[in-house]
C-alpha cells in the first residue's frame, strides 16, 4: 500500500511528473571534463559509462498554475484545511514566492479565499509570480521580512474576529502535513527508476525551508530505499539546514506512521553556493539557467533551481561524481520568477 494512502489528499498535481535523461548535457560535460584533463580535441563519444549520467525529475511540471514543488505539499495541506472546515488560506513568502503563487492557485481551485503576507515593500513593477498572485485573486499584505509570521498570526486573528475560518500555512508549506507530499514523490520516483532499470547514485535539489528534503528523507526511510539525498542549500548555513530538516523529517515520519528519529548528521547538505544571499542571482545561477535551456530546452529559476543546478554542475566539474554514475536532479520549479530578473539575465 502506498505510504501516504491513509492521509487525506486533495488532487492538484499532474502525476507522475516525467523522469527524463539529460543526454546532451551529460555528454557535453563529459567531453569538457576530458578536454580539461587531456588537452583539446578529445572525442567524448556516447558511451554512458564514460561520463556522469544526469537525469531530471520534472516537478516544474506538476501542472498547477506554472507548477513546482509546492503543488505536491498543497495536495495534503488543502485536504487538511478542508477537513478542518477552513474557508480561507493564509501563507507567507518573499515577493517572488513560488510557494505563494501555487498556494493562491490551490486555494482558487478548492474555492477558498487566499491571503498572502509578502516580505518587503511592494515593488514598482508587478511581474513574475507577483503578477500571477494578482491574477489568481489573492489578497496581498506587505510587511517587513522578519515580521512575516507575526503579521500572519495577527491576520488570522482578524479573520477569525470577522467570522472566517483561516488555515495558516507556514513558510514553504514545510510542516509534516506538507512534507508528506515529498514522501509520496519519492515513492513515485522509486517506481519510475525500477521501470527504467535505473539505479540512482544521488538525488540533488534545492533546499530552503526544508520540507522537500524532509519529505524525501522520511519517505525513503518508510520505503526502505537507500538512496543518497543531497540538498543544495539556497539560503541557510549547513548546520542550520541539517538541524531544521532532521527535526522536520522526524515529525514527518511520525505523521506517516513510520516513526524514526533523524539526526542532523543523517541529512546531506551542501551550503557552498550561497553566493550573494537569498534571491541574489549571480554568475553561477545565470550559467546554469542558460546552460540547461540551451542544451535541453528546460528552464530553471534564478533563486532556487538555478543555484542548485549551478552547484551540481560545479560538483561534477570537480569530480564529485564518477563516470557512469547516475545523478537525478529534482527540478522543483520556479520559472515564473525568471521574468522578474529579465534585466539581470540579459546583462
Ligand atoms: C522553485 C523552488 N525550489 C525549491 C524550493 C525549496 O523547497 P523547500 O522550501 O521545501 O526546501 C522552493 C521553495 O520555495 C522553490 O520555490
């Protein structure tokens, strides 16, 4: 029986999302590596044992209003909200939050009102995810970045006083209810790998509020699937993200009915690619975005997946994976934010 079968789920996503080989890019990286090692002019060939085999799990294609990883979490969060009799969803994020955009879409589909508490002053130009939040009918509230949770709590009180039934969703939908979406996701991936006769040597993805990584870890534990799960930190130092994910994975495993205590040392995190800080796009992200677009026709985003895929390219160039190994990049979405970075991307 699937591990999340007994949990209430409100269908929002197009599942399973595709698992695809990145054949051209894998070959190109192999050739570049050999040229670097042996001098110019080496022919890389097409033998998959001669380069790192990159695969991509397309959660940018979860289907809801531009897709992304939050849609899987929201299937469980919206079901929980409806079970509790909620009529209004509240959540919070950055100006270009993918989580807020997907939450607004999920609320619209479920017939619930949606309030978004966004950090910072309203920008002059309404673009990317923020434009879509407006189209989706969300009510926007602006506050200081560090006061977002407090503002959300005050808003929930005001809504209750007005006779509404709000359901607050924390940063990134990263609580045990939301993280269950990624326990289900790893089961989906395990089945796809079995069908493709693929044994992954690592799963690599962008990690920030920790729900994706915690769900993957708890799900892998519940399935007894021993696969290395490496989160590339987008904004947190290594030890802090490890502790956050370990705590959330422990609570998620209990929620799934497969209790297990995860320690920070069980959580693989690479925090070498924090660059100029959260949402500051630099050369690493820019190169990753154009590289994947031009080799495979797939868009990354400037904040999360651009950073994580840029980190993965760097790890491969430094010999972090051996030729013939299979590495799956879990694409968690975010491309709508590209439009808000147009000037930086074309610079
Ligand atoms: C595109 C994208 N990738 C990755 C993440 C990180 O996921 P998590 O917050 O579950 O760690 C986010 C979070 O907002 C995101 O929008």
